C-alpha cells in the first residue's frame, strides 16, 4: 500500500510498548503523579534521559493517601 511491509507492524507495536513502559508502570502502581509521568514519558521519552527519568519516577514511592 504505502511501501510498508506487514512485518513492520509487530515491531512497531513492540517498540511503542517499550517506549511506554514507564507510563504503564505508573498506571499499574496507581502513582499519585501518573499523569505527569505520562506527559514526561510522551514528550521527553524519545531521549534516553527522559525515558530513564520517567521510569525512575514511576518506581518511586507513591505518596497518595487513600
């Protein structure tokens, strides 16, 4: 169709899933700053430093009072 092979899509989905790991971790842990972590992950995650910062932040202690 557009010169994209069908084999490309599973690779794209895999790369996208790895890219969004910090967001998924924050959501799974119900982190109090999950929205901010998602924003950092989406906007700065393409840099290795931004992705690592979002991942570390997602693993930090959750301060939400339930």
